[in-house]
């Protein structure tokens, strides 16, 4: 792993001269992990323009840091930011993370950057894609194992618990995020928290969950039918499935993020359900469950900038249609952009499963 972390630090160092910085003080824990391998709640790393690095952490993590962070000078200090800012002259900080109080306390002349390490993190190396592949395989297997247990009477909360327990047994660090289980009418709430409602025959049940493995987050959603579905349920499912397929096929290096969103959204809009698909099509995954790039439509006042997908970028494609009082359908996969077509990481069937 050491060579990989050194290469990542070189990627960050290469961006510093354009910002007229001699070094960047990286304080976001997820970015420290990305650049050094150290998992810590109190660490920061200073990466200089020549790609040398100093890491500061307190006594709880210092021993691990010396073992893990090869090629990085380690200093033991509780005030990690203060310990590092004096070690270069023009130091950039992560303005999207550093507390305002720290920014003023650490003295004048700090440069502000936003999302610099995150921009390097967007394109994954094959080591990261391997870890994500494992996270997704655990997710697929947990779903397959839990599926035979789904029956009327089981509550949303019980389903969430068994999914999460199964992922842990299969080697997950923990759930990648709070598991969503939404049965029957609850399916119209995209991020419904599992409650005590028991499954009933005639329900569509949406399960959105994933495993975290070695820090990498899988994300998958499947909607299944408890008992023979009504015709409107099957039609809704087929529509979302067609939209999801169109979205997946639009995922390729060079594609504009809003065009990928549109490929799926147009299918839903043309069927008359455009007003029932309120969220973006998907998001990047990696060391965070939601990270760049975000796939969302063009709006009159863009909140974020639209970009283009690169090669080796994991994203989710997750269209849904939500009908208040009736229920909903969402289908989500995690996939990776590849020059010769996207690599599907979550491989559970998208046929409508009737249980
Ligand atoms: Zn999800
Ligand atoms: Zn997602």
C-alpha cells in the first residue's frame, strides 16, 4: 500500500503550484486516510510541493502511524494543525473542513483550497476498485441470504437488522450507511427510516443498503414484491428498470454528468412520472458514501457545477418513482466507468422478484 499512498501524495503535490502553495495541510480524516493509510479521529498530514509529507497525530494513534505511514515523518502532538503549519511557508488549508476558529488561530497567510484532495480521489486506482468490488460482493451475498426470509409479518426494522448482521458476518467493517427498508406505502419516501410496520401481501418493499469494506462503501437498492404484484406495481417496476438501464448505459468516460441523469430521467418523464422522481440520478462512492461526481439534472440555478466523467470513476445509478400513499420503486447499482463500457459491481438481478 505504501507505494500507492506515495503516488496519491504526488497527485496532490502536483496541484499545489497552480495555487501558489508550498504545501497543503490536510485535516479531513477521510483525506488523511487516503493519503497515508492511517485511520484516526485526530490526525493531519502536511503534503509539500516536492511530495514529502509530515503527519501529526496524538499518542493514541502514534504507534500505528509509525507502522502504517512509511515514507512519512510522524510527529506526536495533540494539536495536529498547529504542529504542521509552521513546517512550510505558504500553506493551503482545507477551507471546506477546517473550523473557522482554527483558521484564525493558526495565524495569517494561510491559503484556502476547497476539494483539492477530493478531486484527486474521484478517479480510483485499481486497488480501490478491488476493495469496492469486495464491498459490493458482500452486499449482493447478504441480499441473497436474507431474501428467503422475507415474508408477511416481518417488520422493516427486523429486515434492516438481519441485512446488517449478515453483512458483518460476511466481513463488512459496518454498514456503509443507515439501511433503508420501506414497505408498502412507506416506499413513497425515498429515505424512509425502517419502522415497526410489518410486511403485508401486496407490498412492494424497497431495500437500500450496502457494506463498507476496508473503508470503501457499496450502495445498492432493490425493490421486491411480497406476493403477486398488481398491474400498476409491475408497470411502475418495469418503468424504473428501463430508466435504470438507460442511465447505466450512459455511464462512460467523457459523458457529462447531467446527460447521464437525463438518459434515465427522460424515460420516466416521457411516461408521465417526471414529477415523482425528485432526487438526482446518482453519486460517486469510495471512501465516502456520497462523493464527487454527483449526477443531477440541469436546473435554472445550478447549485453545483456539472462536470464530465473520467475513466475509473465509481458511481451509483438509482432512479426511483414515488407515489404518495401508494408506494414506490427504486433500483440502484454501483458501477465503474470503463473505456469499454461500465463495470457493474453490484450484480443482484434486476428482474422483479416476487416472494
Ligand atoms: Zn443507496
Ligand atoms: Zn446511493
